[in-house]
C-alpha cells in the first residue's frame, strides 16, 4: 500500500481527524495506484492507526468520495487556477475529501471542514499547499454552504 508520511506530528488527534488522515491516505493511494475501494479500505483497516479512528466515518468519507469523484471534480474546477489533473495527488485527495464533506455532511460546520483540510495540507502537502487548499475551499464553501455562511454574518 502506498502511504503518505506526515511532515509533522500533532500532539492530540481526534478520532475524526484520524479518520480524515486515513481517508486521505486511501484517496492518495487510489489516485496514484488505482484499486477498488474495498481493497483500499481493507488495507487501511490493517494499519495500526485504524483502531484510533471513527471507522464508520472513515468508510463514509472514502466511499462517498470515490462514488462521487466526477461530480466533486466538477464542483472544484471553477475555483482552480489550473486543470484539476495538474494538482498534486495530495492536493487532489484533500480537495475531494473536503468538498465531499462540505456537500454531503451539513452537520459538520464549514469552518471545521476547511480547518481540517488546511491541517492535512500542512502535514502531508507541499510547502504552500495549505494556502492553496484554503483559498479554493473558502470560495467553494461560499457556493455549497451559502445558508450557513449567511446565518453567521
């Protein structure tokens, strides 16, 4: 299994954050090497980190992104400064994961989704990848979470 290695380690991680990290690793693997969601999920379940996750949420994230990948890409593309396929595999995985959360999990506050994405990008992405991810998701949240954003204003 292709694995991402974190650049830095967080002192305390919630079960949801660990779920996002493993989902990111699964999406990265899928983007780089392909594979069926069942195989990727089974490989993630064999990692030592799996027991520290919210396993149900991890599965929902991974399966949700892979089942709706084409639609998620269409939602993201208008907010990019280049073609989606030119992004790094890590940025792609983070944007797909976060867009899925913004679109399909209204119980999760949009600011929390963006913050988690930025933290993933800081940990696993390139030097300024977190800034790019933040900018894209901030604009996308304006479209996907208009009601929530207006309610806070």
